[in-house]
C-alpha cells in the first residue's frame, strides 16, 4: 500500500484555496484524484486549510460515495444497484463479474446520476454507462472471457 502522504504533500495537492466552505468538495476531489481516497490525516489538513471543524470535513467526505474514505484497489468497480440500473440489468452484470477475478473488487453504490444511460458503474474515478461484463473488463484493461 502507498505510504500516507506528508502534510506538505497534501497541502501541495490542495493548492491555494480561500478559507471558503464552498471549496470543500473541489479540495476533496483533488485529493481523490491524486490519491484515490481521502484519509483522516488528509481530512485533518483540509480542516486546517479551510479552517472548518474536522467533523464537518468527515461528514461531507463520508456522505459522498464517490469520495472513498478508505483505500480502494486499482480494480475497484462500484456497480449502481439503485432501481433504474437494476431494471436495466446491473444485477446481471454484478452476477457475471462475481464469477470473474473481480469478484472481490465489486461493491454496490447508489444512483450515480446517469439513470438515462443505465446500468452505470464507477470505475477508475469515472462513471461508465451502459455497462456489461465485457465493457467493465475492457475499461480495466482485462480481456473479457470468450
Ligand atoms: S439508478 Fe443507477 S445511475 Fe441512477
């Protein structure tokens, strides 16, 4: 596992921001973009920089599914299991991927806001729509089974 970044590294990623609560989500996104998740140590630095209570930072970070608060593997696949995606076949994709090497990498997520292109998944920090077993494997650079 990657070592926890130092406070100086975290501050560098965060960059110059106003002490403005509206900067919280952009700051958290920068950290997710760089490290793939936001640790409590990172939240502490954000708390200092934005001069907001740690509980507020943690509350926002833990609310959004797309801001992981624990390390995620490189092959993490968040499959939307909300109503529209289920109706469009996310359960079948889940079941199929559960038979592959990704069986320990898939996890359910709630609506990703792409219902019109269901079923959707969150892979490599982006939303992928109209997913199938094959498309998920292709996005991850793995050959679909023949
Ligand atoms: S229900 Fe899956 S993206 Fe909305």
